[in-house]
C-alpha cells in the first residue's frame, strides 16, 4: 500500500458530527467542470482539425532548477531560523514532486535537521512531510520516535508512511494504542487504519469489540469494522446480520458498519445479505453493497438493476451503468442508451463511453447504433448531446440529417455536439444545408447574442461547420467564408476556421485578392487590438497551402525565430515558407529552461 493511499485513509476527520455527516450522506454530488470551448465534459471530445492540419513541429521543453538551489536549501535547513527551515523543506519536497532528480541526496541533511532537540514543531512537521515524500525509509525509527512524543499533526504525516514501510516497532505501538481506552479518537483511528491495512490478526478481538459496541462513537465503530473486514474475509456474517436487523433511519450507522464487516466476504450468506442491502433506504448503504457485489460478480447485481436505475441517487445509477456495461445484452444495451439522458453528467459520460466500447464488438455494434439513434430522436437535450457524440464516433452517416435539424436546437450544447458530428460523419449531401446554416447564423450575429456564453458556444458551433466545409473543399461556400476575414472582437474560432477553410478550398490556386486580405490578417500585430493569434496562425497556413508566392516577404517577416519555437504563428510561417519554396525547416531544438520562483533561488 502506498504512502499516499495510507495517508488518505488516515487523515479523515474524527469529530463526531463531521464524520457522521461524511458517512451517512456519502452520496456525492458531482461537480462539473466545463471546457472553455463547449458545454461538454473536458475529455476533449470536441476537437478541431485546423490545429493539426498541418501538424507543426514544436520544440520539447526541459526544465531545470536554478543553479545552487539545492545547496541553498540545505544551508537554510541547517540554520536556526524556523521560517527558513520550513520553506527549505517545502522547496525540496516540491522539487521532488515536480520530478527534478537528485533530491534523494537531501535525505541525510533532512534527518539531521529533523532530529535536532531544539527544532520547532512546525519546522519538524515540514521536514517530516518531505522525508515521507522522498520515501526515506531509513528515517522510520526517528520519525516514529518523534511522532510518539509529538502532536497529532506529526502523527498524521508519519504513521501512514510507517504502514507503507511495514515498520515493525510501529505495529507494536498501534496494538498498544488500540487496547488503550484513554487513547484520543484521532490517534485511535490512526491505529485502526494501520492495523487494518497490515491485516494484523492480533487486533481482531479488539476491533470486533469496538465495531459492535453501542457505547463507542459511530465513526470509530465504522473504521473498526472496515479494518476488521479487511483482516477477516469470512466469519462475520452473523455480526453483520444482527447489526442490520433494524431498517430505520436511526440505524443507518449500524447498517453501514454491517456492510463494512462483510464487504470482502464471498460466502453465500454474505452475498445474499449484500443483495438485500442494495435496496436499503439509505443510499450510502445500498451503494456500498452494490459496489462490493459488482467487484465479486456483476451478475449478482442484475436483480437490483431496476431499483438502482430508478433511484434518485446518482451514485447508485452510476453503479447500475457499470453492471449494464459489463453484462451486455439487448435489454441492457437499451437501458444503457437510456442513461445518455441521465441527470448526472458523470453517469451520462460513463454510459456514452460504455456504448462506444461495446460497439467495438461487431456482434453488438448494430444494436448500439440502433439504441443510440433512438435517443437521438427523443428530443431530450442531454440524450441528444451524448447520442450525437456516440453516432459520430461510430461514423453513422444516416445521423447526418438529424444533426442538421438540431443545428437550431435551443440548447447550445446540442448544437456544438451535432456540428462536430456533421464534420465527423462528413456526408457531402449536407454541404448546401450547412452553408445555409452558417450564412443564417452569421446574419443573426449582426445583433450580438444575449450572453457571452451563447456567443462563445455559437463561435465553436460555427467553427465546426466551417471546418467541415473546408475539409470537403466546398467551393460554393467561398463568398460566405470571406465575410469572416475582417477583424472583429468576437468569433475568433469561427474566423480562424474560415481562414483555414479558404486555404483548403484554394489549395495550390492562389487568388490575388484573397492573398492580400490574408496577408493583412497575418501582419496585423499593432492594431488596437491586434489580430487574434489563432487567425494569424491560420492565415499563414492558408497562404502556404495556396502556394501564395507573393506573400513570402510577409511570411518571412513573421517567421521571427527562424526555426520551430513555442510561437505557433512563427511555426506556421516557417511551414508555409517551406511549402512554397521547398526550403526545409530546421528540426526543433530542445528548449532548456530554468524554472523560476524557487525559495532562495530566483535566478
């Protein structure tokens, strides 16, 4: 077990009210982080080929610490100033976490500083944290010694590491603490976690006593039950059944404890017990039972699917999706497609990803497509968004007609997803309608939308549609796309796409008027405001693709670095020059960069 895992287990709150809230209201409400480009999850499903066609070389970056940084930190550690010691220990730990090599040589100085009799508690805490991060097993004895005499904050850092390192003397200490009725709740929980993780048989009787006692705080009982259930993988069925007899709300804690006792049991009685608990009125209990059964065998949860899928708790519905995905059948694939409309975004994503995995099996692909198409026709915006992604990923071309219809849907998420879908399925017959859609939206945007979010989403919708026109080299769209060239303060994605698409349409066929206008966008670096860098990037690419020889002076002027750099406009200009003249771009050189803003080492 890793130090991180052990620490995560041990650092739980032990105050009664907070723990009860955590255990009895465990069904999490998932937070949603929206991509800055669209209302979909940030799994980058909505991509833009204009940024990859062409694929521009970018130099790799290698970072290093400032010169003498480590030496300065070690000198600060050896000082008598607490603030210097804390910051130095923190800097060493941060450097290690960031992957800078050589931090293991600081272990010995850290141990020396940590063991000084006059070191302040806060500094010792910082040093201990860094020693643990460095996996300094040689420091185990000293860490244990100070943890025993130090405060609870130090124990919270040290003891998880001692579990991971399986430090024998610590095991003895935890057994002694477990038997001490005067031990503080926090220290007791640390010992319980440690002994459970180590599967210490000598702790069994005391853990059972704590788990079953009505006089012990429920949070401590629950932790004892978890530890006991990890040590003993059978034989606790009767204790669990006794605890769970009462189904009232007042007995929720006891049912959680009962579930913790048998969660790793595999006997018939334990399985039947957990199956009953999947229908427990407390969602946290039902979720624990369903998750444990799912780990044993998804078939054990099938009988409870209807209950789980209809539950108001998103975590239970998510567990049901796991079962459906792992036991695919005609009814289950239909139910899985229904989850594309789930109120919980994480559950929708899980269902979408499961359908795509199942479609990789040829025998299931047809049904996955049929059920997803059913959801695309239903009209609920969540289902429309997710179904569009699935069908586009599966290149289901019959969906293109519906994608076109949904371009005027009231939900912006649906419009972006189906615009992306149109580009992906790439049905040429839709090109005239897509051109009309872009034209209509452009005219509508002469009066700005009511909100910046709507404008941003429409920008990305148009970008997808325009990139589709460009990839298909749809010549009739040329006059429309030229309207996007003049600078304006919004629609940077759509304008970039239009410039890129014009380059695709006119590939190898430079047009003087278009070349001049694109040069203007490329060279606009001093306007107020200057042109968006994405538009300038695509202007350089379009000029290169068009073989616009007259634009070479402008391209060379903007090829400021003369080689691949981190400036994508520079790189696009280099690519364009190479395409027009045949000159080879230099290979990208590794950029060696000193990472700044370190303690005592700014330069």
